[in-house]
């Protein structure tokens, strides 16, 4: 592998391919979608807010006039919205080359999704878990398809309490809950690969974290906002680990990318290490089973190609 810094120049043409980027109206999701569209892929701007989504599309079109962008409404805090989104996508498309599970919420006050999940685990993990399940048949039908789960260095704070995933019996710690949702992204990545490989599936899942990047996610935390001007890198740099996880042909199932700089806060993307706890296969397997129970979805590993869809 070349020792030169990995940049968007390393991304080959994506002409004829389709990518979904959740939460792509701002921040690293927007930057990722902008680059992907510029590389020629049909790019789905999957967002909650149509006005913000249209604005993002307009901005990308100013730079890449002929890019193929589609706005689709997706609220990951609603399992019904996730299902509707997937159904609408399948009506229009027969394949899916890249699903970037990027959208998220960060350290909000305690609240629940419409399905009764604590907002951060419900949006950041369970919503994307359900979305991936609904789209699994198309991913498996597409050669070289990839799922990218965007985690965070905050995953190192994560320590799931399976007796109280929704924080109903503990004093709410919004940072711990955020860490839980981000370690869940990594458990999802590894367990997806384990189950898919065992069934002979071809899609792979990778993961990434953006380092310290100035985004709208930090609107709920004043400290991060104050320190952004000192430590934060721009969104275009923060999106590079996600893009490498999505498009580096040398990336393997389960690879985790982040910035190579001091404490992984900034810099060009390289393979990085997750915490020892995040590598625990038993926890990953348990979370998968609990996630299927909570969301009511199941992954059709091994059934794809036999007339059964996920």
C-alpha cells in the first residue's frame, strides 16, 4: 500500500453506482455525499428535513452541475420511517453499492424515539440496524457492496447495560449513552461480517470515525463548541475516514478508519484500533439478538438468492 496520504483522489469513478448517505444535509455526511456525487454515483441524500436536504443538493449542484442527486426522507428515530424509506428505495433501484450509516444525534437531553428507545441508541444504532436489514437483499445482489458505520472515538466510553439499554432505571448520563451508541456501531459492524461470511454473503461492513470535526452534532454541548476553533478539523477532512472505509479497494471487512494525527483528532485517514471492549464477540452477538428483538427486524443471511428477501 502506498505510504502517501489517502485523499479523495484515491477514489475511482463511481459512475453507474448508487450510494445512500444518511444525515447528508450537513457535516461529514454532506461532505461525503458531495464527493461521492462528484465521482459520478447516483447519491441518495437521506435526511429528516426536506428543506435542508434540498439546500444540500443545491450546494452540490453548484460544484458538480451534472451530478445525480436524489432527496429521500428518512427519520432514523422512527422504525416506520425507516421501513417506508427502504420500500421507496426498492421501488426505484435494483442495486445498492454503498450504504453509509452516518446520521446521528450527540448528547441531547434525555428523550425517547417514537418506538420507545433512548434517543441516541435508538437513532445511532437501532435505526441504522433496521435500515441495513431492510436493504440487505439489494446489498447482497450488488457485487462489491459495502456498509459503512460511522462511529466515534467516544466508543471508548461505551459499556452497554443490557438490563437498561433505554436508561429507564439509571440516572441519565448523556455522554455515556452516546458512547454506548457508538460502540454499538462497532459491534454491529463486526457481527454483520461474522454472520454474513458464515452464510456466504458477499457484502462487507467497515467502520470509521471522523476525529474532532466541527459539525452540527455538537450543538448540544457547549464545551465542544468552544474548543472547535482550537482542535477541530474541517468537515471535508473529517469525511475522509468514511470515504476510505467506503471506497478503498484494499479495505477489508471490519476495518476501522480514523485520522492519523495526535489522539486521532485530525489528519488523513488510516486504519485505527478500536477499544478492547469493542472487540468482544460475545457482546456483539448478544447486541445483535437484542437489536432484532427491539426493532422486530431480522437479517436474511443465507436466504438471499433463494427467493427470500431480508
